[in-house]
């Protein structure tokens, strides 16, 4: 059973799965005022670690509540919830609360390191995420299939090769039939932040403004290479959500 949470009134919601404690402070730069995160590994979701990370980067934090299930705190007038659970359980919370996701961050989710049983940028997880997307949801990622190197290599992501990646969409492949993404979903690439020589440069591919510069600190953390931002276009978005809820797809198995 998913415990009901009363989330604060807000304008824009950012969701960051498998968040760890080292990088969530970066998201405070985004144009969002409610941040929902999930991290099932307890050693990466301690309040002391979050507080130290935020304060180390000049972000004041005020604890609202700390329970075995979640952290709830405020930073720079923005509200953060960190749920100590599987990412899909947190998606279920968002669905139960009737909320929409305006910015999704699929960066360094642990799928390569053994900390996550599924990649948040592939079909099975996206099939649960996308019904909760707000119109034109921003989607920042450091790894979709064209970015990935050999699984035998220590570094998963290419740091400079971006040509094959630029016109690609997040993977539509799914190991189970009911996780296949709808054909009318479109992931429209808006920009890619890459290193050219000693300088970072944003390569623009769309007309929408991006938040890539605000996210560039991710490049210095964990060896993240390329950052890319998409806009998610999905006609009949709300009808899709109703179908998912009616089918009971938010039951965590």
C-alpha cells in the first residue's frame, strides 16, 4: 500500500530517480519549485549526507521531517522530498497525488553500477513515467542507447562522440510487451552539452530553451560526459493516464 502524501502547492515538479546524495543540489538551479526524488539505498539517502552536500555547495537547508520512509526539507524556498524506496513506488505516489512531472532527470541512475535493476531511460520504466508527463515535459539525460559504450568498459558513456546520438530518441525497445511505448510519443532533441577542446558548448537542435547550462555541474560529478535535453510530445496525454490508472498499472510488484 502506498502511503498518501500531501505535497505542497507548486507550479512545476521535477522528478529525479535514483538520486544519491551527491548531486541533487544541482537541480535547485532548475525552473521548478517542487522536487521529488527516490533512492532505495539507505546509505545514499541519509539526511546528514544531503545536508552536507547542499551546504558544501552554498545551499542552505531546513529539515521539515525525517522518517524511515522519506526526507522532507526546504532549500532556497524550494521543497524537496526524497523517498527511500524503489523508483516505481515513487512514481505511484506521484500518480496517486494526481501530479504532473514538468522536468524528468534521467542521469546516472545506477543501471550500470548494479544499484538499479532497470534503466530509467528505457521502455519499461518510461512506460510508467510518460503518463505522468506534463505537456512538453523537459527530459535531461546522460545516457540513452546511442551514448552507451561496451558493458565491459569501465566508462559507460562517451565523452566526446555525439554525432550518432544527436538525432536519436530514447530507446523504444522493451523486454516485455506491455511496456512498449506508444508510437505517437515523440522525444524531440533540443540541445546537447559537449566539451569542445577546453570549453563546454551547447549544440542546439530545437527551438525551445534548455536547462543544460544549469545542469553542467553533473559533468564534473561521477564522470558524466554528454548531457542532452529533450521535449516530450504526447498527444492525448491525459487519456493515456486514465487508461493506465484504470488498468491498475501503478501497483508495485
